[in-house]
C-alpha cells in the first residue's frame, strides 16, 4: 500500500470504543487514516455526529470495495460474528474489539483467515489499552510461559476499588462504572467474571498455544460479594481482586479459572486500582513481569484499535506461533487444588464442591462461611450451583499455583 494515501476505515458500532477511535483519529490529523463509513444499528438515537454520517445496513460497508480496513466495535457478539465472518470470507483486513466473539470462535476465525486470505487483529479485546496480545504473541513467542494471570475486567476492578478505598456501596460503584462507559451493555458480564473469562481464553491461546472454549473455564464473580466478605478481607489485611489466571502444572496440564481472590500488599496486583487492568506474564526464564494500564474506556480501547489498524495496514498478522508449535495441547488439571473461602446459606454446596480440609467455620443466622480446599474439576462442576445459590467464593491468595503447595510443604515439614 502507498503509505501516503489516506486509508479508509469502515466502522461498525459507534459506542464507547467506536467513538474513542473516531475521536483519536480526529485529533491526530497527521495519521493517514479516515473513518469513511459508520454502520450503527439504531436510527434516531442521539449521537455526536449528524445522522447522515451513518448507515444502518451492514452490507453497505461490507460491500464497499473502496474501504481498506473494517473495524468491528459493536457489543452484540452474535451480530459481530456475522459481520466479522463475512468480512473474512471476503478476504478483508478486520480489527475487532469484541472479546466474546473471539473467545467463542477463535478456531473458526483462524480457519477463515487461512482459507480466504483475510486478517483479523484484536488487541483491544483483552486488557483495553495494554498491548498484551502482541507482547505475549511476539516477545514471548519463543519462551515457554508458566503462568499468565491478572485483572482483566476494568469495571469490576473499579467497583472493588470504590468499595475498599472509598467505602462505597456495590450498587453505587456499579452505576459509576456504567456511567463512565467501562461496563458492558449487560453488566452481568463484568461483575460475574464472564467478560474476564472471554479475555482469558484469548490470552491462553497466545500464551500457551491452546484454544480453550469458554465452557472449559470456571468463572466466579463479585455479584454476590457481601459486607461480611469485605470485612473478612480487611481482617486479613487484604483487598479483593477478580483474578483471571491460566497456569501450567508440573505435569504440563492447564489450570484456567476466573476467581475473586484476597490480594495483600506484597502481591503484584495490589497496585492495580480503579478501571486499570494488570497482567502478570511469568516466563520460565524471564520470571514474572507486570503489565499495567487502563483496561476500559473509549480512549484506551480506541488506542488499542488504532494500533491494530496501523499494524494491519503495514501487513502484520498474528503468527500464532505457540498454537502452531503445540502438538499436544495441554489437558485441564482437574485435580488441581485451590484454597478458598466460601460463604453461602446452602450447606449442600460444601458437599458438591467436595470442600476438604475445612477450617474456620462461622455461622450467622442462616449463613455460614468456611475455608477449605477444592479441586478445579469440582469448581467447574459446581459453578452453576454456586451462582444460583447466590453464594460467594474466593481464593485465599492470587498465587493459586504456589500458595497451597507452599502451605502443604510447611505442614509436612512441621509434622
Ligand atoms: N467492560 C469491559 C471492562 C470493557 O470493564 O473491562 C473492556 O473490555
């Protein structure tokens, strides 16, 4: 492509991300990119541009051969899938910010690129403005990783910061996260851990060369966080963070999970506040490194989309190096044990979870809280029951991989 020519962008969606990108491009006049067409769903909605700037028919954008790059920034994952799949079938260069779309369809999206010669980039889909996909894909392409974990949802982190730092209530903090444009259209995705799960699936594919289906990842959120859980964290000199984590066990099996965790001041994630995300990439040789940045919001996410636009226009595509190199994709370590805190009013849950090594059982009215150990397999099996019971579960440390093993070792040495 002639680098001086103005490249034309077809944009789907004009919400937080679409407007963020549009605003950045309007301010950065020297950049050779122009949003030429914008497709939105709902006519007659109050928007910061005149109505004639928009089309309501995706085909008008998909069929427009004068467009160089298509950007998909709508929130509905099913519609986003239809648009992105059709664009890739036409061999287009496509940038998406839709994590649910990528998490659920990655193998198919890879196949479409191979068959039709299009390209798909999605840096904005994981950790907002942090360039974590390309970092893991490129910088760490040759180093085996032991673990990637972190805070991958800005809204829930914002809520937790407001609760722990400013003593605000959950509902007020959630409303703020929505008003600031951090939350999903359906904020359940944020607070229940489902959005973090989508992002973890994508990150895991690049970090470990394994495409995992979202259904393989147990997820737990802060939607049932109660005052007594916050008090428990404070008594233990900790805050709570929603941690998404994939690590490999010594046997090479994978442990992917989204689980709120106690986090104390010595934890890398302790400093990640408000809508920021933080990702710790632990290389076998380089050790742990924390990447921290704004995980939500129009400008940070729009900046990540812009970076993809620049890269895709210069011929970049993900090499999926680990994915192509991995012959034996790791299985899930269903026996891996977590040390957790559970609060519920349903004693049956203790049985379903197979909670072992019980300690600190406390009761108040019809509610109890207990500490124990649970396997990944049982977490996966019991997750729906935990959600429907309105129970709250969290890990006692974000160091899933090390904390329990260390305690067991200490116990064995003492006995
Ligand atoms: N709702 C998402 C979040 C937006 O809060 O992290 C960025 O993916």
